[in-house]
């Protein structure tokens, strides 16, 4: 006897997502999901406030100033507003420029660097309240993570960057929610976004500052897709699973796990599984840094004690933060150093910490550090590939000292990951450190209070603080 299809199964994946976005209400979201979202909002704003005057970011800001448009949305830190679809280019670049932003570690997708800038840009333009802002961000999280889940890590392995390729759908979720599009128009917006999905990782391989533009491209395109749909442009209705749709195009020859897109949608919240970074580095390097600090603190290890330092990692992590090895042992620029386990491990053992101010030209040329980086090795441990699908990127270390001692340690759940989540205390500490040497230091407490009570504020109020 043929099993009768459920109502949900008779819909396309895109239709199910569009109805979820439309129907999502603040009152239906569990309090712990709302509270965690607020922490991620503060985390993202703090990173943007810390990087608004970064040299590369300022190049993007200059371009955005040229694009101009109606004075709808703030370009953080630069004292002017432009059209929302243009402001988001600058702000999303800030959000990802330091690689300090959050990540869902199972499919490895950065979430808030798309969701928060998109919601802020369109939210200011539409003068929304804080509840709608939170709804939009959670809609973005849930949609982008679930689509990324269906692809698994196959996108990364093919050289695509899920933050951009999948993030465009998350941007549509946030902007469509704020624009009050009905389900049919959200369906069209998601369909249009499929033709805007883009982003490859070759720049990362070459150590070039380009990856921070990926969430900017996704956010900008998602807003455009929503505005096009609002004005009546039609998109394909099976953009995800269709014969020439997203999954078949980007995973050519491999099958996605389609049920991951809608399974328990609206009752199981992937938002709770987003990890916050304790260090401004590629997330695959966080566990190795934790291990390096552990060696320093637990065994009083110093740089002169190291004969060989070996990290065992899942394949994706090894590819992202250890390869090519000859480039990682001597990073070519400060941005590339953020993705170098050899450099980061030595810095962590030397200082007991890795922070934003470690990534300068002076530091990456420090021979007192570089003479030790070649002692660091990375080895793929296949047993970690399975563990790494559980919203963590684990690592193990083995240290052989110059006097023959051997120390081994393992980190499965690093600080900030779903089983060791950031509290408000953790996040406020990170936030205040990020803005300490910026023009925003004076308004830090006011912004923290505003985000914690965001239900009582309009988003223009938040935007005005970021002027």
C-alpha cells in the first residue's frame, strides 16, 4: 500500500520555506532562541564596529558612497546613509572582514554576517520594531542553515563558499519578512535568488581579502531578489530541488539530503546550534588554538620547548587552515594569517591568547614566531570527519618537547560551540574588547542595553547609535 504523502511533502521545498518565513511570529519563537539571537546580534554589531575603518573595508565604503541612493540605511561608522541594497554591501563586509563572526559548524556557513546586516539595512528603510528585526534574523538563520545542511560539506569541497552561495537565500528570508511579502512573492524571491547564488574560495587559497565580500554579495543580491519579487518579477517554484535547480547545479553528480531542508521546520531551531568565535580566526582553527593555550597553561610549555607540534583534524579543517602548508608556515599577509594553524598555534603558546591586534604586518614578520612555525604539522584524522558533522570542528594535538616529553590533548567542543555556548557575560566581554579602541567605546553600554531589550526599540534607534 502506498504511503499517503503529507501536506508538507506535497509542497516544493521552496514553498515550504516561503510559508515558514511568512508565518514566523515573535510570539511563537521559544524564549531561549530569542535570547541566543540577541547575543548573536550584539556579537555581529561589535565586529562591525571594530572593523568599520579597516583599510579594505574603507575601499568598499568608498564604492558604496559612489553608488549612493535614497538615504535609507546607515553605513556603520561613516556618518552617511544610502539605499538599503547598497548600505548592506559595506556593512556585511565589515561583519566578515575580521573572520570573528559566528558559524554553524556542521555545513560550515557563516550566518549572522548576512542576517544582521540585511535586517539592519531593510529594517531601517522600513522603520521596523525590534520584534520584527528578531523575526527576520531567525528566519534568515533557519532558512540558510537548512539549505546548507542539505548540501553538507560538499559545497566547500567543490570550492564554493556556502556563506555566499547559500547566504543569498537567508538574505531573502530576512528582507522578505521585513518587506511583508506574501508567501507567493517570497516564493518568487527565493526563486530569483537561485540565479544570484555565487561565491568561490580561490581568493582564500591565494590569501587575498575577498572572502569578506561574499556575505556582502549575498546580502545585496537577497535584497534585490526580494525587491524584484515585490514588484512582480517571477522566479522558479522549485529552485532548490528542480531538474536544473540549485542542488543539481552546485552538487552535480552528488545527491543532497533534501529532507534536511524542512525536517522539523519551526519546531527544531538550528539557531541554537550556531557557534560564536572566541578568537578572530577561521573557525576551523579555534580548537587548535584552544589546544595550544591548554599546552601552555597545563604543562607550562613555551616556544623553546617545542620539537614537533602535530594537530589531527577533520579533512575540511585541514584544507581550510593548514593548506598549502608552505604558505601557512609563513603567511603572506595579515588576513592569510587568520587561516594558518602553524602561525596561530605559535602565537597562542607565546601569548596565551589570539586577538584582533595580532594580525599586523609587524606580527606576521616576527622571526621570533616564524622560526617555530615549521615545527607545526597538520594530519587528517578520518575519525574526526564524522564528529565534525555534529556542529563542531574538533582537533587533537600531540607535542614532542625538546627534552623528550610527550603531551597529548583533545578538544571536541571548543568554547562558543553549541555545547559550550557563549553567555551574556562572555559576549559582553568580547563586545567591549572589540570596540575598546574605536569611536564607539562611549556608547557600548547603551547599545548592549538596547540589544538586550530590543523588543522595546525601533531599528532606527539602533542605526542612529552606529552613525
